[in-house]
């Protein structure tokens, strides 16, 4: 029977992992925990720490008219607003998100691009 590990124990294990110098696979084997679960908690705790330490950042947005979406649909659509939101980065990268995507998620993705 596998014992269930609580959040406090995972926090302790993640701290131990970061100080150990071992790979995720080595550490998980030594502690008899699934490497995938260890990685889940590692990334979850890193995200939480990053959110707690970084204030929200407002990014400049330029709204431009684009025919790209209607062209992909085969012409203009009378069905209402487009189903995608496009964000173009100065590097040339264009990201497309479904309308209604969580604003905090969009902010994090765009901030990650620098």
C-alpha cells in the first residue's frame, strides 16, 4: 500500500531535492516517490513562489485590424466576434488564444517572452 504524502511533506522534499544536488530521478528513487509527482510539486511550488514575489505587470497592447482570422475561415463571418485573440511580440512571434482565456495566464505568458 502506498502512503499518501501531504503538501507540507512535499514542500520539505522539494527543499531537500534542491539542496541535494541529485537529479530528479535519483532523488525520487532514494525517497521512494514517483518522479512525476516530485516534479509536479517542484514546478507547482516554484510557480507559487514566483507569483508571490512578482507584482503584476501591465504590458502595452496595440489593437490592430487583422484579416488573418476571417481569411482562415474563408471570408468575413457574421457569426459574431472572432474566436481567437492574437498577441504579436516584437520578435515576430504571434500567439493565439481563445477568447475568454484567463487574463492572469495571458499576462504570465506574455511576461515570459520578455
